[in-house]
C-alpha cells in the first residue's frame, strides 16, 4: 500500500474489524433484529454493533477526537475541532434484503475541512479512499473521474424524486456513499441527490475532489437535508440542464 497517514491507517483497521460483523450477518438475514426509525428507514442490530466497533477502534488511538455517527449522533470529546464522521452501514435497506451493495463510510474532519475519507464495501472487498492533496485511490490504485463528454454515453446515480422527468441514463442503487465512490472511480459519470446527511457523503466528497471531480459547495456544519451534485467538469453544466427543479 502507498504511504498513508496515521489517521487513514486507523480508519482502515477499524473497517477491517467491523466488516467481519457485516459479512457474518449478511449470511444470516432471517435472524437480523430490525427496528423502524421512520418511513422506509430502518436500523439493525448490525448497524449498532458495527458502529460500536468503529467508535471503540477510533477512540483507542485518538481518545480526544469527537465523533459524529448516524445512529448515536454527536459524541463530544475534549477535541471538538477534530471529528470522526461515521456511517456504519450506508445502504441498510440493501443489507436487509440481501442485496450486496452497502458499505462502511468514515471521514475525518479537522475544523471546517474533510482531510481523509474512506468507503469500504465488505462484500466485494473494495476500498476507496482519499486524503487531501494526495489523490484518490481504489484498492491502492489511483483513480480519476470519467472523461466522457457526451451525455448519451454517461451513467448517473441518484435517488432523486424528480428522476422520472429527466432524460439522463440513471440508476438508483440505495447507497449514496458507494455512488460517490463510484463517481470518483469513473464507474458512474455523475451523481445528484437531495435530503442527504453529512455521514452519507463526507467521505465521498473528498474522494471525488481528489479524483478530479467537481461538486457544489457543502456546508459541513449542516448535518442534514444536504443537496449534492457531483461529476467531472466535462459534463457538469449539461447534467444540471437535464435535471428538473433540482
């Protein structure tokens, strides 16, 4: 593996440990304990177990850092300028239904910047990561966003309700974090979505930036109801023109 920062090394080790739970539980779907948080929004015992493992591993090495997680919320520690942002399972509905498309997402925020981002798909054993000014990588290989310029050749990811009115060739995958990682790797050419949470996108934002992509400005202090458009610069304006009322 290329030279990486201590923080990224900690994040990778935490994901590797937590992923064993997801791989195990993915094969035991009928035995999962599930609670409903809201309409079409669920949490499993696996979410909570994975989140605890991630928190415990990260705190083991960085005791003073604060933490923001999907399930527990904000955990304020001595250092409030350095924050781990965690989504234990991005794509819980896929996980619940035996669809092998979900991931762990961890980002490290210092003050008002995301400095490190990691998206780990435990079923496919795929890891996407980026560090500020160091590039973006997939399984230790440098990645770049798509170079395509013709929208007819492009494939987009979204869960946007206005999708039915657009002519863009789009897919709804059920995992925002993986969608963004795929844009960074050139698998998707663009992504557009509203009503997002910061833990859904924090890691993916940096991966796309470091892969040469462009995004709208995101206020990291706004933790919910975020709107995001991401793509290469080649197709950005064309993509926006083809999304109604976004």
